[in-house]
């Protein structure tokens, strides 16, 4: 029973007044239905010996309330053992995966590169919740954070040029949406897969604001620009990066390995009890036995 813990140990302090009450009850002579207040002890003993009245409750009967309080207090203290059937949901450091679906990416070979990079990232981030953002001139949350990579892999595999309702590319919109989606920006990462188009003052301002909150931004550049589309500068996304470095789409394996070991596990006090099986109700139910004995009918 080395894994046994008490979820509410402060209830054990109730044993101190209980011990005083038990000592007081044990020291007092047994009651005799009120006759002990008007008869001398010798006369009371003689009347009981003659069978004039049944007399008093035994000391054992007077200890029944204490016998009921002991399991009740122990149950309230919350003895518990770890649960083996509860999934561990301890990672709170979300990864946001934002994919550029503007025409320069979605209408060329860059889309295939973006899909391969995203799939490699999903495989390299076991245990971390990942959310998907798709953006062009506007940004949309395609998926809430999930630890099931197969769900996002299916969505990423069917991306095409007809998904975005408007033309253009606005990484600033994607970064702004990411900031609104994050419950705790301090332990999160944003991976921006794009050709670098659309980086403007808004994007730089949103990236600076999100970085100041603690989120790390990792730009990943695809390089197969669609025919006829303007070619952005290779380092166009560098001002957005927390490290100042823009990664190639073929370098995402190293990035995934790095991010997979990042973050920290946070304990939420309100959810701690979910990891244990509380034995308190079973123990408190034992108080019913002495209570039933107290209620039994005496002849």
C-alpha cells in the first residue's frame, strides 16, 4: 500500500476532539434513564439488581457514536490509490501548424512539399497537442488541438488550391489567429509553412506580440513556387522567427525532434484527484454499521 495517499488529510485533525469526547464518555458512569439524578448509587444498584428497571446502556453502546465517526472521518480524509485506467493528459504545450494555401503555394509543387513537411512534423511530435491553421488572405482554424496525428494527416492529404475562398497571402492573419487559439502561449510553438509571401508590417507586429507572450515561431520555407507567381526573398520570413532562422522544408525532421522534447508537464490542482481512485466513500459507508446498531429496538 505504498502508493496510498490522502486527498484531504486535514480531516484527520478531527480525531483530536473525538479523542477528548471518547475519554469523557468513558469516564462518566452509565446513565440510567434519569434515575441516577434522584437516587443514591447504592439504591440505584439495588433497584437494578432486583430488576425494577432495565437500567442503563452499557459502555460499549455509548461508544457506538465514536465507532461511527472513525470510519466517517477516515473516509472524508480521502484515502486513494493511483488509477491505472486513466489516460495521461499532462501536456499543455500546444503546437500550432499553419499552412499557407495561397495560389503561389497551392497551385504548384510547393503544396506537395508543404504536405510532406507537415506529415513529418506530425510523426515527430508524439504526445504534444497539435492544431491546424490554414490561411491565404484570411486564416481559419481547421482543427482544435489533438494528440491523434492520423486525424490531421487525413486533412492535410486532401489540401488543394480550391480551399481558400479569397486570393492572397497574410501570415499576419494566421499568427493573430494562433494567438487567440492558445490557452497558454508560454509553452507553445507555432510552425509557419509558407513560401514567404505576404510578410508585411502586420505579420511582423503579430509575430513580435506572440513571441513576447512566450510562443516560439518557426518558419518553414517551401521553394517550388507556382508558375507566374512572384518569388519572395529566401529570408522573407526571418523577421517572424524566434530564432531568426528560416528552415527549409527538408529540415523539419530535426525541428520535430527538437520540439518533441520541449515543453513541460503542468499539474492542475483541480484535476489531481482524477488520477486516483478515491476509497473514501467505501470507508465512510462502514459508519452505517454502528449507526444501525444504535437504532435497533431494545426489548
